[in-house]
């Protein structure tokens, strides 16, 4: 196990009663709020009206930034920063999923910064201050409600980039599994794939003696494997929705990262797809992750074989590490398909995409690498896209 610092200051208020805490949480920070939300799901479900009524009841003035799209764009972050500065906003409140939350994070970090907020995403600067940030989560997926990350796409070149900072961890997040009953099956499935991916990125490590976090991660993934089919069959299964919602937050709040080094190559390979072709991040991961695993087996089969046994229930006497690992990957793909997820680029019409162009955009030159379990160069990106065809 390697040395680590663990800190996650997010306050989580979880359950059917979560919204009743909204007024008190907001009023800790002030009476001027920017509310950031997506394309309309919260209006259709009635949650938006409930939130507005609570804020009005507390004498809170609300500025709105709605219509945030999946794979959220930098221009909306700029717009939000402008509103906050002019209106002297006290708190940025995100209502929705990772896209609304990541936009809110960009805004909250951008307001006190003199330069261009994109500096944070392009690793030119690190934030020193942040406006208070709260979230009301409607989809378990990105884990942004507790994560250190914000991921934004710059329309200038469609560059999808993220950065990690403690300033991105929300001051509070409200999580009520009932708010996820309205999720379409496709979005539910995308969320489940992303939650699993956040745990798998950490599971595949070369660091040894990480038994506790290995076991916690296996338990987290198995919780998704067990509960995803339940919510697909019965969207208002509160207990199954609750398991997924809490797993989604814990998957990415860095607890499962303690003492180990995560990989994150699959996320980088996927982000190029969702940036260029606007596919859902979770759907992209269902295609990329199994391909990355098949590629990684060639270098380091052991941990993937352990995953096959501990998570995918491949028998311990199935065969050698490589065969065991490949059987685990096969079972993972079967699971993704059972949720209606694509597992090949051809499933989303991208079997003839320009993979070299994607790789060239992800990495600055031929020598640069991403990933830790295996190091990926541009050439490896292309090989993984080819495997995923
Ligand atoms: O826009 P609306 O109308 O709200 O609809 C959304 C959207 O179409 C819909 N939805 C959300 N809650 C709903 C609902 N529909 C019905 N009922 C509900 N309760 O679902 C769609 C997807 O929403 P989005 O916010 O885009 O989903 P997600 O949470 O998966 O966020 C994806 C973004 O997060 C980034 C991804 O790359 C992507 O840009 N990520 C952020 C991370 C982070 N900040 O830590 C880590 C992740 O790895 C990821 O990269
Ligand atoms: Zn993700």
C-alpha cells in the first residue's frame, strides 16, 4: 500500500427526506443563488418547482442557468461566471446529473479567478478559491456529487478535459433515490456502467497489498451487478435505486483510491468519443473498457484474472490467468448488453471513425502517455479503438 491523504469534505444528506434540508443548507451561505440545471427532466418531474418553492420560502433570490447539455460546454460555464459576478451570487446550486454539476463546479471555481477558467482544465493553473457549491442529484453516474473532478468540453476544438481539485468537492449534496425513478432505462444503464468504471479504474493497479480497497471495490461493483437488473425491471424500486445512488457517490469520492494508484486510461480513451460524437459517457465506457481490458491482459493478466474471479464469479480453476481474465471480460460484456448498452463501436456507427485523429487529440505527441496499469501512447489508443470495433 502506498502513502495517502484522504479528505472528502462533502456533506451528504441521503434519503426520502433530503429536500427538507435544502433551505437550511442554502441559508448557511447566503440568499443569492445561481441554479444550474439540464434540458428539462427536472421540470417534467416537478422537482424544479419544489426546489424553487423551498428557495422562495426562505427568501432566497434565484438566478437560473438551464439547458445544460450532456457533455457540458465551456460557453455555459463562462455565462454562469458572468451572472455570478454581476449578481453577487453566494452559492452555486446544481440540480441534475454530472453535466449540471460539472458546469456548476466550473462556474464556482471560475468566479474568484482572474484568468480564463479553461486554465484549470488545460493544467495551466490550479484554483485557490471557490464559491460555495451545493448539488441536488438526479442520476447516479458521474459521482460528481462527491468527486474532486469537473469535466467540461471546450467547443473550440471539442476538447473534453477534466481536472481534480478539492475545491470541486461540493459543500453539500442532497441525494433522494426517488428522484431517479424517472430515469429512462438507457440513462440508468449508462449510469451503472460509469459507476462500475470508476471502481474498475481503481481496481486495476500494479500496487500490491491493497486488500481492503480491493475487497471494497469488488463489493461496490457486485452491488451494481445485483441492483441494476432490479431497477431495469422495476424503475421505482426504492431500495435498489438507493443502493445504486450510494454506490455511485462512494465509487468516486476517493475512498476507494486510498493506498493505490488508479489507471484512468479507459476514461481518456472514452472522453475522445463522447467529445467528438456526443455519445453518453457511460455508453462509451461500455465499449471502451472491455477493449482496454483485452489489451491490458496482454501485459498484466493477473489483476484482471483476480477481477474475473472476485467480481464476475469465474471459477478459480477456470484456467491460466489470461484465460480466466478473458472469461471475466466476456461476462462483463454480457452484463453490459443485458442492460441494453453498446459494447462495440459498430453498435454506435463508429466502426469507420478516424481513430488516429482521436488519439492525436488526446495526446500531445507520439511519446506522451496516459494510464498507469498500462501506459497508453497514441498508437495504443488506436489499437484499443480497433479492438473495440
Ligand atoms: O438534461 P436533462 O433533461 O436533465 O436530462 C438528463 C440528461 O439527458 C437525464 N436525466 C438526469 N436525471 C434524470 C434524467 N432524466 C430523467 N430523470 C432523471 N432523474 O440524463 C441525461 C444525462 O445527464 P448527465 O448529467 O449528462 O449525466 P451524468 O451524470 O452521467 O453526467 C455525465 C457527464 O459527467 C462527466 C461525463 O464525462 C459527462 O460529461 N463525468 C464527470 C465526472 C466527475 N465530475 O467526477 C467523472 C465521470 O467519469 C465523467 O467523466
Ligand atoms: Zn466516468
